[in-house]
């Protein structure tokens, strides 16, 4: 098998093609929330992760254990994948108000060969009580690759952290915005649903990671730079503070209390 699961934390921990690992994984012994791989968090980030208004004080940013690693349970262990479920109560770090959620994560392997690995993730979110929540999918990848993002219309992005992303790092051609991710500075940028077209392609020596996601233009996307909303795609570069990696992220639309939201993502990893 080239696809490795970490069922207890709801992850695809690693995918390897032709002997090359696609994802960043913590070494030597992964533990805590920062394991690496393809994981699921819940947003908006400002509600469950940040306390106060400062965005340059990482001591005020905490990963809630109910989100990661979370109390994931295996419902079905299938020959072609796994079905997981998470029930949790989220707590707003500023107000203390609770929100109860139920999350189903269905991972199906579509191809698993020496040269190609492909899988689809279907995630179902129910907000049972409290406040709106969104699905926040994150894959951690090694630095040193080139990221291509499908875009529509005029390309633009928004910074999330005090260290801005230099706009001259982007090249935009034929509906694709490209940027090299080197991790020289910690930074994070986001694209709204009016800009993003649903494609993330990351090229590393010897392999390509491609993710296709659903984008709903004008949808109720609740995550964004502090006190802003609208991001569907986000990209984080770590400068070594957390271990040195990049994150390719996407959000679902918000799920209101009493409602259900479904997010689908297809990932293909090819040897080159």
C-alpha cells in the first residue's frame, strides 16, 4: 500500500508514489496535533483557535484537542478506505459559548499503484447547536515546491498574518496563479470564492499533488483574515517555527445550527 492512514486522528498520514513521500510528516515520532498529512479542522479559526485580537502573538493561538487529534472513531474499515466519525463540543475562546457538531469523514481510495495514488474525501458536517461552523481541510506538504492555484477573473489575495506575502512572487497566466513555497517567512494568504476556481496543484521533485475542490461563488464562507470572511482557499508557509512545511487549505461554506453541509475533495498524486 502507498496510502497510510492515522485513523485515531482522522488523517491520511502519508501517500507515497515510486518511493517518494508526498506529504510532510513530523519526525522522528509524530505526536500531538502537528502530525502532518491530510487532516480536517473546523472553522472559523478566530472562533475556536484564537483568543483576543492580536495576530502576531502565537501564544494566543491554540489547537483545541477536541478538533485535533479529536475523538475520532472508526465506523467502517473498508478494503478501499475508511469511514470515521467525530462528535465534539467546540468552545469559542473569547466568549466561552459552546457549539456541538457531528462530523462524518468518508475516505475512498480510487487508485493505489506504484506511480499514481488517488483518493476522494467526502466530509459531512452537522451543527447540532450553537454557532455556524465550516469544514477546514488541510494537507501539509514539504517546502520547496511550486504551487498552482486555479483562478477566475482578476487575481487577488488577502494576507492573514503580520508578515505579508510579496505579490511579486506570483505569476498569473491562463487562469492559473503560481507561487514557489520556500518558507523564508511565516505567512498566510487566502482567496475568496469570487477568485478561486477549485484547483490546487503542487509540484515537487519527482511528483505532483493535485486537489480538486468544490467552490460556491458567493457562498457563505466564514473564514478569512481577522474579522473578515469569504476565503475558500488558504495557503500557509511555516518558516520553521512549527517544523518547516507548507499547508494547502480549503474551507466549505458555513453550516448553520440544525443544518448539514457536505464537502468533497479529490486528490491525485502522480510520479513524474
